[in-house]
C-alpha cells in the first residue's frame, strides 16, 4: 500500500508495513503482528517520540553493554523484521553476540531470522545449532533453550519486545537485563534492570549513537540510573497524554 | 502453541490464538490482527474485565435490540473469528438479521465468514448476494455497499469493532448504532448511540444473558442511558488503573 507522506500517522504506518513484510518473509508470526498492534497503542500514548526519560534509559543501556564482559543481543522475529541492520551495528560497536531466541519457536523461522541478520552483515548468529543448546531453569520447555556460548554465559542481555515470564526467568538466572518495552507497567518493564520505553525503530538508532559517543571516562563513572523511578516518569507521561486526549 | 494455564495473561493469549486461527481460515486480514493488538492494550487498561459502566451500556444495548423493528448485527472478520457462536445466538434471541460487512472487502472472505456463521447455526446471512446490494451515502465506494434487506432498512444496528468513518456515515444515514469499542475515546465510541467498552468475547456473552432476562415490563420503561456520560466513566477507569499500575 502507498502511504501518503502527509498522513498524520505515516511513520507508524511505515513501521507496520515493515512488520507485515517480515511476516510475509517468514520472520514474524501472527502473534507478533498482534503484539505490535498493542505496542502501537502505547507508542501513541507516549506521543510517538523518544522522551527525555527514555533517553536516560538508553544512556544507561549503552553504558551497561559497553562495560559488560559478555553482552548478548537476544533477537526475536519482530525485532529482526524491524531492526536487522541496527542489531548488527550495535553488536559490532559493543562486541555483543547475537542470539536468536523465540517465544513461538520453529527451526525454519530461526533460520530465516539468522539469514536476514547475516544479509545485514552479522558474522555469527547463535541459537541455531542444537549442539550448543543449554537449558535455563524455571521456564517451560520450549522457551528455556538457549545457546551456551550466548545467553547461557552472558552477564548482560538485551532482550527487546520480550514476554514477562522469560524476563523474570533470566533475572532469576542472575542476568542483567536490558529491554525495550513500550508499556512501562508490563512485567518485563518492571523486572528488567534497564527498560527503554521506546519504539525499537527509534530507540535502537539512538542507542547506537550513544554507544559511539560514550568516552572511557564516562564508562568509569558509576551509573546512577534508577529503573523504577524512570518507569514512573514514563507512566506519568502516558497519564498526562491520556488526560489531554480525553479532554480534547 | 500450548499456552500455560498459569500464564497471567492466559485468557488474552487464548483470544489471540482464536484470532490467529481465524486469520489462517481466511476470515481475518493482517490489519485485523494489528487492530486487535491495539484493542488488547485498551483491554489491559480497563482491567481485562467487564466494568459496571460497560454493564450499563450492555443493558441499554439489549433493550435497544429487543424493541427495534428491524435490528441488524453487522459482522466483520474479527467479530466472526471471535464470536461466531454468540452472533448466531444473539440473532436468535433478538430476531436481528446477520449481515457481513467488511472494511477490506473481498468476495472470498465474505463467503468464508458466511460459512462459519452458518456452521454455527445461522439460517440466513445477508451482505453476500449482489442482487440485494444498495449504497449508503457519504462513504467511499467499497464500504458503502450494504444489503437492502439488512443494514439499508434497519432501525438499530450492532456494529462492533468498527471504523470511525463508517460509524459516522451510518449515523448520518439515520441509524441507531450500538458498538463494542475498547477505546472510549475513538471516533466510533464517541459517535455511536450506545458504546460498550468491553472485549467482545466477554461482552457478547453478557449481552445474550441480559437479553434473556429482560422482561416485557423492563422494555416498556423509558431508557435513561447517556452514552457520553458513560464513556467519560470508562476513560476515568482507564486513568485510575494507570495511576494504580504506576504506583504498584
């Protein structure tokens, strides 16, 4: 569909088209389209822009990825469809490994996702070969399988657009979790150590920029980031916008 | 996928699966999946339950359908995928006709929807045969076509999960409009005469129950339902829930 540039929601519709394209290519499942629709509404409520509050979380995330010993970027279908290029770029800047990890697992889809990442320059994609599979505790069987060279051994994991159960299991397993979640009240948002309340298509670009700009000195300073406080600010932004909309 | 019963969002995920099934059967389009996701988010904000405010709207809707001369239930892909059985049951109790009417029209999809309704016991499904097609004014060509035995002649129409443009056109055409819409601020919600701010999978069951229970005496009383006031209450519930969630 040709989206007119003048459409008030043109950007949101472009992102949607990108996801539908990913669906047709076999990266995204139907449930992923539904989950995206849910995110769209929250994006609408935060004003479809990266807030100052989210920028703080992005800075904390950049720092955490750069100082990590073994950072990993966990990739699902939606994330790959929306940000394949940015995932690879972020991995190169931070030295993070890339691992495919799906809520609705299928070998075919895993391979399609690995392929799009390689097409965008990824040299190595974990989570594909069964000989490296390891199980993390306290999750049902399908979702607990991770790569022993990746998530299993990582200290810091970026898991965007993630399910609450999985985020909690990763925390219990001792990992530092960074996430993108447009719903500041979700279990994932509340459980993660650093939650970026932003659309991945905007936030990933900024995260890459910030990673490039942070100096050694910046990394030596202790982080003062408070996730709970930050999330409250995001919720406040939504409440303010909702009040404005209700009175419009 | 097998959804664990212990998942805190199990019901929401079951509904999602139902819609995905409808997508695979050709009832639902991709845009319908995304639209459902947006609704999911509002359902989450109203607390994933039927509020007292919505129950009032349901009672008013039951009354309006039962006293109507020619009530019609307008059915699109998502509504059929989620509530085929309930649509047929409501039609039998109220004497309402069932008409298929789509935003993204296609003959194939219309037939698939009619088929699932018939499989669930519908004797007659309007909106399929072109010889009964009539146009309503002030809408673009694809969506203005309705059945002259149905929506064209109806006095009361139930049009759930509807687009704002179409709701406005039906109002301008002199119809009494009842809708299900989880976003109390949407144009459809604001334009309809009775807006049920509830998930159709919950609300339809209650609507059927209320239709069964309303006595002749109940129907003789004048309705005191005020939609604008009711919608303001729903918006207030969302704002309160947001505040509660933010402080949790």
